[in-house]
C-alpha cells in the first residue's frame, strides 16, 4: 500500500450495497458502506479534531422501540520514530513517541455505545547512555564524542468493533463514523514535548511518527426486540 503525504484528509468515497439501492430508505433493515485503497493520514499533533470516515444522512428507519447497531472496521497503521544522541559521560538521554487512533459512531449526532474506542495505540521509548573509560596511551577505546541511536517501527493491523444505540424513535436515522488521532513526542534533553522528528532508516526514507487509516467499512443494522446486559 503506497502511503502518501495526505494530512487530515477526510475521504468521502462510499459504496452502497445494491440491496440498499434497490429499495426505499424507510424499508432498509441494513446498510453497508466502504472506502477503498486510499490512505487517510491522521496527523493532528495537539489538534485532535476528528475526521469523518463515513457520513450517511439517511441510512435506515427503525421501528417503534427499535435500535441501531453499527460495525466499524478499518485497517490501522502506526509509525513511530525516535532519534537519541548521548554525550560520553553525560548520563542517559531518552525520547519517546506515540501514535494512536480512536474512532466512534454517531447516530443522529449522538455517540453510540461504547462511545470512543481505541483502535490502535503504541508508545515507544528509547534511552541511550555513553560512559567509557579509556586508559591513556591505549588504542582499544575507539568511541569518543557521541553515539546516535535511531529506532523506527511501522505496524499495521485490522480492527472491528460493534456500536449500539437504542431505543430510538421510529424515524430515518443519520449515521456518522469519525476518528481522531494523537501524535506526540517527548525529549528528556529539553524536558518538553517536541515536534516529532523525521529521518531515514534503512530503506525507509520517510521515517516519522504517524497514525494512518487504510481500507474501512461500516455495516449498519436495525435491531428489534433487543436487550442489554
């Protein structure tokens, strides 16, 4: 999958199942939507404003005391990258990075249970210390000045979760799926949150900390005679 430099882009590609197209919305008992190979990069930093994955103004109509269940599935990719420089005898230097994606489903602009769900989350920390003692006149000590350690990880997985809202009025319901990301990096050198670094490791020329969403789908169904525990 080619990972582009799309930043904070909400993709609106929605596929409607033929069965849903062939009948009136009021008679729909289920609704399916999906988005394809496009990659959505959620890179929000301190601004965790949500992005919209799906927005279905008229999904289906529930019966009296009916409810709606929605299964939101997605490919979730996390990148984390750290670089640490330690000076000989200067103690340990460390840095950390974190990438996270949270998603939820809204029925008529109200979050469905269980509200915010963490689809993927990874925190990575790296520490490095250099403390060498070299005898005068020897040639066995070859390291001096500083040592730099780079660490980069890229992972991807698929996730699915069921959301629920009910009982609902017998009207046509709007269904929206949203996600937000967290991208943050810390440095012990400055003792503050810092802009996440970027660099090159092996054949990764764009190593950096990111949270990405790939293929995704949303399955919505009406639920009658439902109960909870």
